[in-house]
C-alpha cells in the first residue's frame, strides 16, 4: 500500500470534530510516507487532510475537474494536480490511483464517490479495501441501508469484505496499519 485515496467533504461550515478527524488521517498518511490521492479542492476536509499529509512529508496528488478549478476551488497543497474533464473521469482516476480507499465524513459528493468505488468492487473492476470512517455515526443510516439491500439480495457480492467500518479516524488508522504490513 503506497497510495491512499481519500473521499471527503469540501464544505467549510462543519463541526470542528470532523476537521480533527481529517488531521488525524493526514498525519498518519504523512508519517507513514504514503501518497495522498484526493479531490484537489481547497476547502473543508479535503484541504485539511491534504495540508496535514503534506506537512508530515507526504506527496499529494489532487484530481480536480476543470469546472471546479475554474470556480477558483483548486488547492495549493498538491505536489501534483491532474485536471479531469468530467466528474466521472475524476472519480475513476481517484479510484485507480489509490491502493486503498478511505471515506471520511462528507455529503452527496462523498457518498457518490463511495458508491462508485463499491460498484466497481462488486463488478470486479478492482479489489481495493474500502474503509468508511463513521465518525459520530454519520454514516449509520447509509450503512444500514446497504446492509438491508444485501439482506434482500440486491447486492450480488458474496465476499464479506465489501467495505470496512471504522468508528473514527483513529480506528481508521489502525485498519491502515493492518494493511500496511
């Protein structure tokens, strides 16, 4: 595991506890000499995880759409920045560039990225670990819905490890430690 893709919020007006989670993950990535792969935006948890990873020695790959860049939302944190034409292309590059996928708190965009990664895994396009960082139970209802779909046989994935759930960023880092061996 050399590269960690992180899906997370670009919103600034969120609780400080979520921001602390991004710092915890960014520190782990940098201190373990991993490359951060993320959405390249200059706000919210995206900016925090990128800044913290970079401050701790990590190379940072940002993948942003041309539209978001033209909105003035490009971060200065990436050591490398790729501009994609569409969100679909951006999401696929984010999945392709990482060896493991971590989902920090976020909204619709983050959930969209998560579902692309889950769908790709179910279809056999990749077998990368997906870790959902369920800080303060943010994703409880979403996880319950996914498990309900599985129980009703709408998910055709017969392996138990479609995703892993971490209660917070510290637990997420412990899972990363296991994959780092």
